C-alpha cells in the first residue's frame, strides 16, 4: 500500500484550554476530597463517646464546628458496623455544628466532671478551598472582563497584534495569489485600454531594467475613476493576480477612526509595511473617504481627523522622504470631490477612466458571467448586449443571475433567450404587478398613451428603435415602452428635438384621442423639461440671446448663486418652453397622420398587453430610419470590401510582375 504523506495540522493553542484544565482540577480535587470525609455526628453522640472514654480530642473550628477525634480502639470497633465501615482511620471521625460556643463548653465540662483524665477543647481557625475560591471570584471576574475587552478591540478597531496599544496599526490585507482566489486579466472582460495601462505598471515592477535603461522612472500611483459597478476593484484584483510582488489592499474607511491621530498613524504604518516589502503595490479602495477636498467641505476644521489623515497620505506618497518601489493604486467614483494636492502628478501620475462598457464589451461580459450557467446552445449574446445599453458590469452580472432565478422559478432545465429578456425587464422596470386594480377606462388611457410613444418613435428618423411596449404595471409605472438606445458619441440638436417629441408622444396621444390629459405623463414631462433646459443652459442650443453659452459647472463645486442674471434666466425659460412646444407640435402632427395606426396598436395592446417590434412593423410598416448601429456595420462592410478589392489588385500586380 502506498503511504500517504499527509501533513498533520497541529491544533492551535487557545486560552480556553487553560479554563478547561482549571475546571478539571477543581472537580477532581473535590472528588478526591470526598474519600476521607468524616461522618456527621450530633451532641448526644459526643456525650456518649466522652462518657465511654472513646474521645482522644475535640477541636472547635472557627467556634462553629466541633471535630471529634476518636481513639484507635473506638475507631476499629465502629468500623465493624455496616453503618460506619467507611469511617476514616485517621484524622477527624465525626463533626457537627454547635449552637452557642459558651453553651458547648459548659456542656463539655459537665460531661467529664467524674473523669480523672479530662479532655481540653482545642480552638482552631481554618479556611476551606471554597473560601479561597469565593474570595478570588471578584478578581477572576475582573480578569475575564479585561480579556473580553482586549479580544473585542482586536476584532473591531485595531490592527497588528490586536490590542489597545496597536490601535494605530494599519489593517492592510496582504494579497497572496496562491491562497486567495486568483483573478487575472483573462477574467476581466472588456476594458482593454484600462488593462493595458495597469499592466504596464505591473510590468514595470516585474522588469524594471527595461524601463530604467531608457531613464524612465516608475509611476508613483494610478487612480481608477468611473461610475459604480464598472470593474475598478476587479481591475485591482487582477493586477494583484498578475503581479509577482506583494500587494496590500485597504479601504479608505479603514483609516477613519473615532480616536484622534489614528488615521495618520495607520497611513504611516501602511507605508512602513509596504517599504519593507518593496517593490510592491498598495491598493486603496474608495479613497474619497479620506481624500475629500479640504476647501469643499465646510465641516472640515484645522484639526479635523480626516484632514490629518489626508495630510499624512500626501506626505507618504510624495513628501520629503523617499518612497521608492511603492506604487499606489486607488479607486473612486467621485473624483470631482478629491483634493487637488492628491490628484497632482507625482502622487497619482495617471488617472485611468473606467467607463461603462460598449456593445462588444457587454457581449464579452455576459459571456464571462454565463460560463457557470446552464444556457441553451444557440443563444445570441450580441442580441442580449444590444438590449442592455448603459448597463455596468455589475448590472450585467445581476441580469444573468436574475435570468437563472426566473428559469428555476419556471421549472426549466436550461436558461433561454426569454429568461434573459425578462431579467432585463425586471432590472430596468421592476417586478410585474398584475394584481394592481386598474379600471377599463384607465387601461384604455394607458394603452393609447403607450401607443403614442411607440408610433412617434417609430416614424421619426433620429429616435431610438422600439423593442416592445406593454401596459402591464411594473413597479410604479402603469405601462412602459422599451427602446434600443443608440450609443452615440455626440448628439445633434435635431436628434435631441426628435427625442423630445417621442417623450411627449404619450401626452399628445391622450389629448388627440380623448380630448383630455392625465397625470400619467409625469415622468415624461419631467425628463422632457430637464432635457430642454440642458439644451439651452448647458449645450448652448438656444436662440440668439442665449446661443453658444454654457452654464454647466464641471468642477463639482456648488455655487450659492446662479452664474447668470434674472434676465438670462427668463430667456432660458422662454427658449426651453419654445423647444418643448415645438416637440409637442411635432408629436401631434405625426400622431394625426397615423391616427388609424395609433388606434389599431392601442386595441392590440388592450388585447395582448404586450406588443413587440414585429407587430408594430406589421401595423405601421418597416422603419426606414438608418440607425447608428446599422451605419457602423455598413461602414465596416464597405471598408472590408475596399480592402478585399485592394488585396486583389495587389495580387494581380504581383502575378503580372512575375510573368514579366
């Protein structure tokens, strides 16, 4: 038989072992002490023993207990009896509690009046082990309370060895890629430019000679900035998995403490540990917890704990001392509130923007998150990516998980396309609320409202193509239309106007078909108003008086007064109202021309509750608008054809040259 060389893990020492050992000793001592325990006697028994000359001596302990020592002959005589067979042969044979010590001594003298050899009472003071334990209980309680406090401080508010004297130690977690779950750049879908930037820093630590030969210096730090859920922390984990150097991870909130000076102390300790293991990488997640700009927060004071922590971080990253070989990676989604001294070159040399994923990146992310899911073979990942515009990596992970939950709820063995679509609807619009009580009149109004949105967006050229429209309540919404937004890099004024017309199509449809309007357009009006004001005040798309002016504040600093006069504010109001009126008129014009189509679509909605793009195409006709996605694909196809023709020409030229 082959011997298995398994390493036996020795159990770790615990203080509870000492507690158990002490308890075993106490119990064992009490059990052993029971063997030679004297028998309990009484007053008449002592009188009989004295009169029969069987008492050797009497000891009065603490003036409470009379201990009777018998003669050897008396002991042997009593041990022959069944009742006293376990009577001790040495020491005390009997004891009993007396009443009054004075009365006991009088009776004792009375019992031996006629005796020539009188027995004296020996006074004795003694303490049992229970007395010692009773006296030690307060001290034991104090020790237990102290141990409890120390263990609590170890788990809650200190680093290092875990006691109150080490509260200023950094709680940085050193990443071990062999022990922790290893994450590499292969596990991060998309973000190719970000991975290139971060990988260059990792490569600098791996092969410093390649860069030093050219005179290049190692970057001090890189700041990962982007919306929540885009994968900033995941990139840092992948960098830890790829790097062959120590990697320290810590959250910005770990520096914040109620004790004065603890944050700065932890920063010093973190960089001290990092310098000892240089070259290495230090990752600070959510750095805005300590890096908030000092001038932007009215709550900051000159001796504020967070300001002291920030000052120490600034000094450690690029101060008077040297900090060679330590690279700081940090992540935040609030870069606008960070202190300028923290953002400058020499501290964070690179600011890497981690944006929301594009279509191709979303497709790759969905493939990563569906690796462990049981899905059908012919599922179209590109189609799913097109249905999730504006989704972050975390949102896509949630969609994949929701799809699995929905498939399990329906009792399916595999996840299909419809499960993913339902999951997208669940994430975007909320849970279906079919139990909500809606009258037939309200339902008809909702159907015509959603039909108005659908028709206007289908007819106009620059609006987003429709995916489906429903009058089933979801969350707070009584109906909804799903579109496939065009992910434009820039948007023209005409495109924005047509989007406004599509937003107001529901309200216009209500007015045209019922001669009245309802409160159902609240969200549409809010979005339309906000967009109209943005066109005038931010994008400079107003008339002559407010044309080419932008009052957008990109610094993140709040202003107590408007950056324009009351007259300009009036002009912005007038221009915004004019844009909304123009868009509303356009929506009414389209719906008037397509009145029969609106009615047909609304009736179909009342019948089926959910209508897809195919049904709309059958009712209205094929959409002639040329979308941006189609334009990109057409340009790509045209480019491939040109390259193919060019390659054929080159090949023919080479053949002719060979023939010559």
